[in-house]
C-alpha cells in the first residue's frame, strides 16, 4: 500500500469512548506498516465528549502538521459534524468501502470518519486503506469542492 498523502507527516487519529478500541487497533496496524501516527485521544473507554478529540485532529490536518485525519465514534455523525466546522477540513462519514473511495475521488476529503458501532475492524482497515490510496479526480469535482467553504 502506497499512501497518496505525505508519508513525511503523521496520520492524526482521535476517537471518543465508542471508537477507542478501534483507534488503538488502527494505530498498531498503521505503525506496523511503517506509518507515523499522532494519537489525540481518547485514552480509555471512559465516557468523553467527541469534540474534545475531533477538534485537535482537524487542527493538525488544517495546519499541515498531519497528512490526514481518522476520527471514530459510535455513529461517526458527531465527529463528522464537528470536523466539518473547520474551514480547511472536508470530512467524510464512511460506512462502506465504496464511500471511502468516493469521498476521496469526488470530495477530496482529508478526514475519514468511521462509525465504530456499525462496521467491523476489518471493514475500518479496508476503508482507511482505500482512503489513503485513492486520489482526488479533480476536473468537474474540483469546482464543486471549491464551493464548499462558506464565505462571510
């Protein structure tokens, strides 16, 4: 697997209590492939608030200090909503591999949001692999992506 994102930068990961176990497994799996990671919490299965972990992941991605982000929570809706409040973030909620491909191809997503209560760990790994290795198509999609951010 050759990631299309910079291999010089870490992958930022964050999760709430519902995504904690998958986050730990994904970090081990990514590290075994020689990829650097930045674990931004949570650090246990104790109940926590997902924005406390989504914001730091997105800040690292926005500022160019992380190649991309992986966020996990029970449904992934909370982390996706939080992530997409950041102007420089395009977070895609992925529950099947085809969606992981399309959020990269068509939306140039830089954060993948995974619903830990609704996909298996193997499905999560497959989606992360697809996300990391799928290029943005540009073309007609680039015009659409350029219209996402709100202007004040």
